């Protein structure tokens, strides 16, 4: 063998040896990292962090819990798979603005048969994506909270043209672009959540809340008697998916502060729109159409907004045209698909005071109880009446613990 060939063989052997050492070195440190992190991950799970949707559902079936991560936006990520796992008779679907519906408000069904996945649907794309979960769960009724920002567009088209186009789209399948939009958003959310979970390993170790929870003698929340899951100091999701705003219940904003929060955002141009977005309307229509085909009743509503902020949003120079069209169009879409619709955006019409808002966008459970009672009393034929005792709800509101806390739990 020539010296050149010998050098090539030696170089190849040296490279293979280097690779073997590199792989062995990497494997060693991977094993070491796993050994070091495994006990730490166990500790995180022991305080209620890093729980899966399955585990939260199982825990909720056994005892009263209050769960919320101190480091992750876990409610949005975990609630979607809970749609199927809860097997509820009634589902509340929407953003965080539907998280104040409570199982006790539906006294004509067992408590375990109501669940709110409020927070899992942040826009019309999310609504489109969750329909298969909803159909698989087969609830009898959905309370659907529709948020105005889902439907805001930079350019508007006439109401008649939009309704005609939405109506014709009901028989069409989703386009490739719409399907890809849904997958892309779901993928980005999953990646972000995974990255946040990795970051949590560093954050928790340096967070006194983690160590307080780890060494706490009692896992019970003093105010509610619920088992606390997670490192968040105050607040969290109850068994029925509703959210307890513990800190704001104890130290609420004044009505003037609440109005100022919303007015500042509107003045900054955050919620200014020229018209109603056609794609969002098509997604809503498709969701309602599929629910009708699946035998699921839907009560769609526009959740309340603090009255002073609502008037500013509706001002002619801000979003006058949008607010003229949007309630009318959504009502038309619900009518086309045979579902109930209620415009509850003005709190004064439902008997909700400014003191019953957690912030300008979120009415408390006290306000939602009044809202349900108002619908049932004004519409005897509403599907809600077979689940809601309006007279009992009115009594609950009268006997409320505070303006922001209906039942004190």
C-alpha cells in the first residue's frame, strides 16, 4: 500500500474515532442531564406544574382544584384537548371572556356536566380548528362567545354582499390556504408552548414561589378550600374551567380605572376597524353549520363590554361602521344556520353594573349570572331554559358574596 493510501486510511480511522468519542461524550452528558433534571422535573410536577390535560381532568374528577401555571399560558394550550375529555352536556366556547360562566349557573344538570373552554379560542381560526374536538365530544349545547376583534377588517364590504358570500360558502369545503392557516397557527402555538416549558426549568428554580409551594405544609387555598396546582400565587382555573380572579376580587379596580384602561387602548387605535372580515364570518358560519349537522344547539352571544368603553368603540370616528354591521351580520349568520343569537355587548341592558367588571373587557361571574337570567326571562323558547333556573340565578345574584364573586368559591 502506498504512503498516500496509508495516510487516507489513517485519516478516516482518526475521523471515525473522533466521531465515536463525540457521540459517546454527547451521550454521557445527555444521560447526566437527564439524571440531574429528572428529580427536578418530578418536583415541578409535584407542585402542579407541567401537568397534562389528562392529569388535570383526572384530578378535577376527584377533588376541588384551582390550577394555573406560574410560568406558562397553560390554559390556552391545555383546554382544547379537554373539550373531548370532559364529555360535558354544555360547553362554553370562546376566549377568556367566556371564563366566568359557572357550573352552578346550570342547576338543572349535574355539576360535572358543564365545562368552559374559555381561553382556548382566541380568534376565528381557532374556532374553525376546534370543531372536530367539539363534534367528538357531542355536547347538547354550546354557549359561544364571539369577540369583536375576530371580525375586524381594515376594509369593509356591504352587509348584503357579505351575507350572500357567506351563505354560498356553507356548501364549500375549506380551501387549501385556510387549512394551512389553521395548521400553521396550531404549530406555532405548540412550538411556543414547548419553548416556554424549556424556559420554565430555569425560571422556576430562581422563583421563590416554586420553593414556597414545594415546602408548603398545606396544598389548600385558604380562601376557597381548593387544592392548588401550580406556582401561581393567586387565581386559577376551577374544576369547571371557570377562572377565579383572586387578586382582583380582593383588590378590585374602580369603575373609573376600568374605563380608563379601555379608553386608552381605543385612543391608541388598537380596536379601530373599517368593516367586518369576510373570512372570519365564513369560519363562524362553518362552525355553526357543522354543529347543526351534528345535532348540537348553539347559543351565540356578544359578551358585555364596560359601557363607557363600548360607547367609545362605537363612536363614528373610531368604528362606527363596523359596530353597525357586526351585530347584524353575526345575527344573520346564526339565523341562516338555525341557532340562537343575543347581543349582550351593552351591559346596561342585562342589568350588569360597572362594579361587576374585572376589567373593561371581562364581566365577573355575577354579571354573567344576570346575563343568563335575562336571556331566559326574555326568551322562554331559548334552549338555555332547560338547563338554567332563572329565578334561582336572580336569587344567587341578590345573595352574591361581592360584586365580583358570586358564590365565594
